[in-house]
């Protein structure tokens, strides 16, 4: 806020004008004497000059303040100025100008991989379900079995929010009529539930760097919309940085995911081996089962790497009636590629349901 000082203009006296006139005559004799009234300034004109000076001074002061503030912002940019959230969350690559390309956000957007098509994601889940179905048909029987299911191993398999309790799953496995359905559910649950972001790191098939971080940020209190936008970009950037380590098709001997995979594979084999076909190749069965679990882990990393947000839904729809079990989950999109929640969830791959289980469910 600038202060304005007022100045007073005095009216020249007759004596002063006369002296000025005399001086003027000595310099240029052709100049006639000036009238006193011609050189005088009226009070109204003096006031106008004072106001004009005050306004000009205020404008100059405001310009100086604005310039200083602008320089300060350039030297010390705020968080939003340095990395604007709206640009980072929803920038269109085709709309990035040449100036933006040199900024951190522009560099990121230029180098992020394109998201997978919905058909590719749904197809991968469908192929995993087909592999499980073929595995069960090839390696297991429905004959009578003496003894009960190993409860400790069954407890390892049933960890997480399984849609039925472990004892019910054990009954379905023991019953000859429901055994193959139960085995398909067991394998699918182990392979797919452990790629869920909420899965504990000690059980997860996601890379430990990712699984541990997901647990650490699970209790964050951001606004849900902001959180989804943050996670959208974090997933894509993290997966891009880890692509060389986890993006390949093969599991190396030093892959840290092997530990969790081996532990649950042992529990799964303990539960399922009593139902293995007598003339089957036991080593081939175990290797095929292990490959299914690895296929699930690879699908988990692919799903994690997407900017869109997905859920795997195991809950049978309310209108399905009683005695229905989802032996393969549905793949549901809840957030778009820009990190915004969809107005309505969109199912890309439907559940596979087993019916006729009223006696158990």
C-alpha cells in the first residue's frame, strides 16, 4: 500500500512575472511581454495535476510489487506450481506442447507405456481360468478317498477374505460330486486372491517392493478421489521402473516372489495330492500347478501396472440364488486411465459360477 503526498502550487506574483518578462526581453527582443494571466495556473488545474501524479505513483508502486512477487515465486515455486496435480493426473499426450515436453511431467508422460486394452486384460484372466480347468480335468479323479483333508494346509490356502469358510471347502473336496469344482476354486483362489493389493506381503504374489508399499499406504487419509489419482500414476511409474526385473515371462531363481509362491504351492499340493489320478505323472502335475501360480503372478503385475483401477470380485451376485459359488472372479474396472472413479463399475470379464451347492452354502 503506497502513501500519496500532496503538493501545493503557488500562484506567481506580479513582480515575479515582471522580472521574468524583463529577463526574456534581454534574451530575445522580438518576444512581446506576456500577460500575467497567461502564465497563471488555476486551483482546479493544480488539483488535477496532483491527483494524476498520485495515481501514476500508485500504478508504478503496484507494478514494482507485482514484479518482485513474480520473481520470488520463480525462485521458490510452491508444490502445485512445480508439479501441478491436474496436469499430472489427466494430461493428454497429444496435447502436450513443446514447452511442456521439457518439464518433469512432460518427460514422464512421453515415456509412460500405453495401457493394455480391456480385451487383453479380460482375456488373460479367461486364459488363466482355462488353464486351471484343463489342469483339474487332466490330473484329478472323483473316486472315494480314505482320510480327511489336511487342516493346516487348508488354512494356508483359505487365508484372506475367502467367500466360504475352510471347513466348508474341506467338505466340498471330500465329496465326490463336488470335488472337481472345489479343486478349481482352490487353485483359482490361491493364484488370484494373492495378487490383490490388499493381500499381506507375506502371502502376496506381487513383487515385495510393491506389496510392502501398498500395505504402508493403506491407511492414508487423502480424499478418495485424490488418492485414486495418486495411486494411478504411482502404479504406472513404479511398474515402469521395475519392468526389467518383473516384466519378463520367466521367473528367475533369485525372483523374491518365489518364496511366497513355493510356500503356498507346498500347502496346495498337500491338500490336492490325495485326489491326484493314480496313473498320472506326479512331477508333471506339480510343475503344471506351479506354472499356473506363476501365470497368476504375472497377471497380477500386469494388472498393477495399469493407470486404470481394477477389482477382482468373488462375491456371487444377489440374484444368483442359493448354493452358488464363484470359482473364477469377475474383472471389474472402477477407475479410468486418468485416475478418476467411474460413475458406475464396469465388468470386463464375467464370473464363472458353480451351482447346485445348496447343501454346503
